[in-house]
C-alpha cells in the first residue's frame, strides 16, 4: 500500500478532485485487473479508450482515477486526477509505486531494428559469467538470475517493467539488460526510467503499420536518446547512416562503435565461416561461435557496453568468446544429408538482406540456397513485396508460406509477397501455405552441401491464427526431420 499523494510525485498534473491522502493497493490500466483500493489509469489506445471503462473500474474497486478528461458522471467518493498525458503519468506512477527501482540498478537499454535480442542476451550471459546478479527483459524471455519469466512483448508495460525491476533489486541484481522497442518508446512505457546506458544497433524499415512513415519511426527511436540524462552513456553504431541522428541534441555522453568507420570501439573481421568468427578487437584476437558480420557488430557492441560498465578488456574478451548464439538468430544445424539449415528471426527487409550477405560471404560457390519465408499478418503490408523480391534475388529457390497470419488470409499475404515479381523471379517461387510442409519441401529441394534458410519466426514456439496460438517451432521441425 502507498499513499496516492506519494504515487503522484513528479506527475504533470492539471487538476485534482478529491483526497490524495488515501492508500492505494494496486495500479492498473485494464479495468479487468482492478482490485479493492486500486488506482485506475485511463489510457487512449488505437482501438479502445480507457476513459470508457472508468465506471467499470470503479465498480470493481478503484478509489482513484487518472484521466485526460473527466467522465460525464463524477462520483464524489472517488479521487480524480486530470493529466495532460496518461501514458507518461502511468510511467511515473508505476515507478513511484515500486519505489523507483531503476534508480537502484544499472539499467542498460538496447534499441534499434535488428540485434536487440542478441545484444541483451549476450550482455546477460556475459555478466553472469562475471558472477554478477543480473536481470533481463527481452523478446524471448525475462530473467532474474537463474529464474525465467514468460515474455509477452519485446518491452513490457510500465507497471510490469517496474514490478520486474523491483524484484531484481530485491534479489540483489546489479544490472538489468533490456530491449527497448519503438512501441514502448512511443507509448511512454520507459518514460520515467533511469537508464545508465542506451545502445543503438541499427535502423531500417519496420513497424510502419504503427508509425506510418519511416521518419516517424526514426524520430521515435531518437526520442529514447533525447530523454537520457547527462550522467548516461549512449553507444551508437556509426556505420548506420542514422546513427548520429539518434544522439543529435542528446545530453548523454556519446560513444561510437563500427566496423567500417572510425569509432571509439572498432574491430576487424579476420575470418567468417559457418564455424564462427575470428575477430581482432583492441589488437587482441578473439574467437566466437557466432556467425556473420551482423553478429560481429553485436559482439562489438556487447564488448563496448561491458567496457563502459567498467569491466576489464582481456577478461571481457575471454568470457565473451565462450558465449553461444541465442535461439532463432542465425541458428545453424547440419542435417544428416549434408544440408546446412539456418533458422533466423529476420522479418524485415534489412535483416533478411543481412542474412543473405552473411550466407554468400561464407558459402561454397557450388552450394544452392533455398529460402522458406512468410510475412506476418496485420502488420506492415508494404514490406511484403520487398521481402519477396529480396528472397528471389538471393535464392535459387523460394518457398512462400505462412508466418503468423493472425486475422489475415495467408493467401492474401503470399500474393502481396509475389507482387512486383517478374517472370524470372516467379519461376523461382513455390507456394505452400502449411509451414511444416513448406520446410519439408525446402529440404527435399536441397542436396548435400546446399543451404536452406527458414526465415521470419526464429525462436517462436507458436503460430498466430485467428486469435489462437498454435504450437509450432521451426527448430523442432528441423530436429524431427533430421531424426527421420
């Protein structure tokens, strides 16, 4: 329980109606999660408006309401707090409710289109190897030391973030490594958090169904760095043409990393093969089982973050070399028939092209490449034809299939992917909506030494169809087919 007046500290208030010297047991923005003595925060969503559920939350036990405008009917027994922006208010309130946990832990936020999950997991594993107690908030799973918690979103809501951070602090964690999505930034879920480090991986087209334009997407990512304090450090990829834009006018102390540009942190790729990478960092040879130039960048950013967090260089490189790749990110598996399978989460044009570039740098000239790929439903439709085009450009054979169709017809999604393909490209394309059968078809199309890329779903353990999550794993399919 906390007093309402304490929870409202630093919230930008317009007006208060009622008593703030009351005890609050719970905060929520979904009226269904209301408990006795709750504070309900009414948020405006893309589809639903929380202001329409104020009366319902009161019936279920709310004794106070945060809103941008008052409901038509005012209950004199309820305290109403009018604010300019409910999402920002929720972030501040959630932080206050859990005693501002981000002030008690070193919080490292990683944002960008690709590489976020790999970097936060590498950092988590690296600092575990240093014998620190650490936390992780990521797309795949949330962790506090050895304990795992389900992850529903890339970045949780403000209440869940602060709840998890408080658990981390209570369990003596010194660091938390956190993915920061563009949705989370736009919706102010990380607004009131105190980040020690902000890391930028790269940016390319993604989530335009939500942000509408690429410029909006860039500015959303940039706003994360705009909000960092002068005591924070930003580490940006200056090989990315938008890297410097991210920290333009940022108050943070800016550091850079790159492979192809002059930077504070730099590396040279000595060897890149299906067996891993040999790199030179700080004039030291460094080996990793991770594959590809994109992972070289991920490793370099991980190294840079560790150094900025006062870790010793040689020890960092030694421990970093022992870390394994994470599930669904350029995950290679050699099949019995001599075929190399690669499972990757690539679901944007840029990520897909990077995967192809990596494959072509290390594959044998004689090896044929088959791609099994789909695009998600109810998401950016504009990238579908681009991904279809790139698949045909780089592959000898392409099988268009289902990804997570959600509420769309899979056939319509595949037709969008085929849009703009010329006759030569169409001749490379086969269609199989059933993803299991598509993978089977792809493998049957390969001979010893050939490569099959299964793109789009990576680590996911399900397919989303018409509101249902149906168990499905690309990796499990590969393992089972390899046994047969």
